[in-house]
């Protein structure tokens, strides 16, 4: 195993071995090759064995056995700030929220409480979740932190046929299956090769084939200078377009790490953005014990905007997470949080309580350009929602897409 990664327990290794057999059987049953997108789909979502569909704990700090922390786990202030933007969308459309991939359920609990405090509690809060284990954890989180809203929450395993209101997707797009490619500069005409998965001596290895069809067409639109290696997520664009088709009135807020196309496919990012996460460590081997690591790639926000716009939605805003949260009043919310006990939050003439320090530290992680503030972006796509939206009032970067 990789020397810097913690040793997985025996049951986790056994589950990974079972998933590896499933993957190798699929490779062998075909012509000895599957796309990396298919491999990633199996590694993350294979029923009962994939990273998100198995029983391991994903969200939380390393003491709780988690692999990474998302913004809602850092502080409830994140959900409180986001609620201000969600409330504006609900008021302009319908009192209904759909959260895609709700993780631990922490954001749902915080949003429900914050929206109620704003006088904008949704009549229905739907959670689109494919993992039964995560659905159970979300239900437990909501029962512990927002029990008064139990009757308004329902779980879905597929997109509703029609929808009006606000869809929230926090770190959803980065975990959608992505294709891996290499642009080869050798020869008179550059070639685009798809990097798939095959077998060598019983081990999973990268096997390249000429890209074709929709993948080749998408690759040919990118500002890539060969030689180059990177990823294209056809699934993310298809998901946004499908949701757009079902959206009658309202907007989707998608929060994730990524870049506009001209920055994502810059020569300095040769090698791609594919990363794996295990026990709060990042590694770059997606074939290490399949099913035990999260696998992600940066989002092409230009592709997301094009998919929504092509399906008839307006691009209502695009900015950094820092700008978005500040526009939604994060500073004001932090001051209310740290002065709530009556202890001076700047430390003048008194001591700062530990919860205040945690709140300040969490907000710094969320908005600092060296942490999540610039790495993460927020995009809003909608239909029938008048602007400007609160979260994009200052620092909107739609022009950069």
C-alpha cells in the first residue's frame, strides 16, 4: 500500500477485494477494457461495495473515521449564510428545496432551521440520495438537530419529473464519473487518446485507446496544447441538462471546487486534477484498494454553464465561495455568533471562548483564498427567477466563464 496512508481494517480490505473482483470481471467479460468513467462509477457507486454505496463513514474528522470535511461540517454558519440565498429563490418560485447528495445531513438540518428563522421554511425538503447508508445517517442527523421538520423531509432515489423551487448541490459534481484523456503531440496530427482501465498480470492498469464519439467531440473543443493529460466529465453536463429540463421555475445552486475552462485546461495543469481522499490524506492512485477512497476531479464550470444555458436556463451568477458567503452576510452572522455569550469577540478586556475561536477558525477556512474561499466556486442557473441574486451582488464572474 502507499506508505503515507493508514492501514485499512480487515473488513474494509475484504470489501475492496470484492469490488475489485467485480471490476475485473466486467473488464474480462468485455474486450479487456472499460473507460475510466465506468471504473470511477463502479468504485464510487457499485451497490453495497462502492465508496458512497458501501457502509464506511465518509464525512467527518479523522477521529470519527471520516475521509474529508465538507463546508457544512465546519460550522452551521455556512448553512445560515446559504439560507439567505435559498430564501430569495424560494420567494421567487416555490417553497420547495431539493438537495442533491446531502452527505451527513448537516446542511439539510442547518438550512431548515435557518430558513425557518428567516420566515421562509420550505413546505417540502427533498433529498436525492443513492446511498442507503448515507440516507440513514442523514435521517439520524435531522432527527437530532431538526426534529421539528421531520414531516417535511423526504428521500428520493431519482430526480423528480418536474420541480419548482431551489436545488442545492454541495460537492456533487466533482464526484460524478469523469473520462481521462491524453492529447498526444507525436506525429503530424495530434491524437486524442482515452485512458481506460485494463488488466496486466491481474492488476488494474491504464490502457489507452483512440477517443471517439461525444468524448472526442468534447475534447476537440478544449483549449489544450498537446502533449497534455486531463479529464472531461460528460456526466456532469448531462446531469445539469437533465435537471434543467425538469425545472419549471426556480434555480439550482451548485457549489464545488473547479475553474472556468480556460483556467482548468491551462498548460500548468498538465496531468489533470484527479485526486483521491482517504482518512484526510490526498493521494493520486485511483487503483489503490478500490472503494476505500473518494475519487474526484475539478469541475469545468464553463461546461456546467453551457449545459444549463443550452437547456434553456439563465446563468444567474458565478463567483468564488468567499464572495458568495460574504455577499450572503457571513461577516454579520459570525459577529452574532461570537458575541452571543457577551464575551468580547475581539478579546479586548476579556477572554475569547473556545466556541468563538472555532467559529472564527471555520469561517476563515471557508473564505480564505488560501483555503476553500477561492478554490470553491458557486454557480446559479435558473428559470423565471429575477436577478440580481444576493450571493452574486459583488464579485460576479460570469464574464470569465
